[in-house]
C-alpha cells in the first residue's frame, strides 16, 4: 500500500475539507471574497446571493489561503491526485519540515508571479484559487530529484523520463500563458510555483553562490 506521509496527508485533508465548505451556499461567497487571491489595489464591491454586497480586494493572508480553494470537482480532483502522486516521494526525500516549507514557498511564489502579471499585463480584477502553483513546485521537484523516473500523460500513454515530462509541461504552460489560448487558468501562477521550487531546490543542493548549512545530496 502507498505510504502517505503525514504532511501530504494533512494537506490532502485540509484541501478536501475547505472544498466541502465551499459547497455550502452560505459560506461560498465569503470564502471567495476573503480567501481567494485578489489583485493588489483598491477593494471593489461584489454582489452576494442574498442581495447584499461585500468588499473584495487583496489581503496578505490570501498569498496562502487561495491555495486551499478550488473551482470545482475536476479542479480539486486533478490537484489532489497530483499531490498524492508527487507529494509523498518528495516529503520522504526532504523530510516533513523542509517539505512543508517547500510546498508553501511554491504556493507563495506562484501567487506573487500571478499578482505581477495581473498588475502589469492583464489588468483584470478577478479571484484566483487553487493549489496548482504548489503542485507545479512538487512536479519540478520530482523531475529534478528523480529525472530518469518514467512518466506519461493519461491521454498520451508514452513513457518518458521525468525531466522531459516536466520541461515539456512547463513549456506548454508558457505557451498557453503567453498566447492566451486557454482563458480562466492562471498559467503564470503555475510557472511561478515551478520557478520558485526549482530555485529553492538548487539552493538546498548547494548549486547557487549562497549555500545552506546542510546540502541536499540527492
């Protein structure tokens, strides 16, 4: 049986619990208003189902809270499947403390990347939700630490080394983000989580000019 380590298990449970709370009509608009990641700038009024209004805008805690909200069953199922698949091996490798820091660091860099793109390029005012930025960080970690492990897409069952899979997926995200051919998906948040995770791993592995006290050897 797959050995699911404690932090990954806790993250899975937390995401599912929050998603179930989102299904409560009375809670959903407030979870989005206060928990989703909103663009930096003046708050705006949003309508509530009961006819009232609520002010929505950026708050610092949204840099993390957005990663526990999801937009539907497909959204959370794909993210939680990826968390289950990649989170366990990376947690076993890094240990609970470093893994927890890594996961939330990737979520944070994903949020920052998305906010920068929204502010200077897209200029839209809409909420962003989902654990995908952190998940992309885990995907990059798997590709870096287990580069020769065979992987394949569900709809393209051709085995390929993990490093090829990861680079290909990132290039696809970059194309979709730049071209704007897939709206409603925060591609640059995905890329931000991937880049943040890669840089942090390189730091821990002693590959950067500034080195940690303990080097990750794998």
